[in-house]
C-alpha cells in the first residue's frame, strides 16, 4: 500500500472540488426523479430508468470490446488471438502497464457525454460514466490499491471549478469500493493546450508537468483515471511521475480513447 506523503495546494483543491458533494447530489437527483420522468443522458428522450441512454443513443456508442491491444486498449479489426499488442505499443511502449476504455472517442453519444461532463456543467454524468468505466476496467481494478485521477493545474481547476477526472474516480471508487487518492499526484506546471501539436510536441509539452512526493506510492498498484486518452501523452507523463514516487504498477482507465491520427486534432 502507499506510504503517506505531503499534500500541496493543488492537491487540496482536487480533493475539495473533485468530491462534488456526493450526498447532496444524490438527494437532488432523487427529488428530481419524483417530478420529471427518466430521460436519456444525451438526447433527453424518455428512458425506462434514470441515468441511462435511450436505445438509439446506446446503439451509436462505439463500445470497445475484445479483441484489443492488451497494452493500449485500442480495438483490433479482427481476432488474431489472446494477449496481442498493437504495432504502436510494440514500437513505442507506454509508461503505464495497461489501458482500458469504455468507448472510442468520436462524434456521437460518447463524445457528447465527455463534453457535457467537462464543459456543460453536468457533474451528474460522472456517476453513470464511472459505472461503465468500472465494468470496462474490472481486470485492472480487481487488485488495485488506489485510484488516482489525473490532476489539473490549480489555475485551471479554479477556473473550471471541478476536475472531471476526480469526479469519475470518485464514482468508480464508490462502485468498486476502491479508495481514491486525489491529493498526492499534482500538476505542478501549467502547460499549453495540446490541440494541433504533433505526438512528439505533446510529449515535450507535458515533460515535468506532474510530480508526487518521493515514496508517496511505494509498492502500490495504481489505476490512473481520466476522461479521454488521445495520443497518450498525458497518461504517460502522469504514469512516469507515479513510478518515480514508488508505484509498483500503473494502469490507466479512461471513458473514451481516440483511435488513429484523429488524436492530433483534439
């Protein structure tokens, strides 16, 4: 298990804003259900249950199922056997051990959910999205010691008011009874936007962006949580910081991941 470490200002903000007042939120949702019938999380069509997608939106989600790359979690076009990794993973191995995702990030419900959570003032979406992530990442979570959300720099956190990765980690933790540590991994350097940068430029942009106290995660098996994986530069940078802090294993779990060169436009 992880050893104790120091908590910085940004870490305290992650813990404060990432929790989102779970009990109050549940009470609010319950009260609304008495007044409004359940509706689709994306298109608002009627559904048979709360916090669900309608059949039409469900059918448009590009869920990732096996066969996929065991390291990156990107889907394969055909099943060539168990345990295979993609050419990309073989040529440029990630800093984390394994990554799993619920869906392919593309136009449609998966993208809408991510954007509504991140930019649309819909923190309630973290609960159903987190539950789907818990199912997609069950093999990673089975023996995990801690869930660690990818942190925001304190200036961005104050501007946005909450960290969507921390909200997702909280929902996954509640669904799987795994503890969440949103304090010791910090984003210590503000970085330029990644949109439009090449893969090498993205990696360079995030160099030294994350840090954790020495020994803070000594011997721990961690699952790094984020909403989207694009080129993997953010996950790689965060995973390296966790390994420097002593982590024995670092896996990654995201709601959606970009497949192909579309990552460079996001």
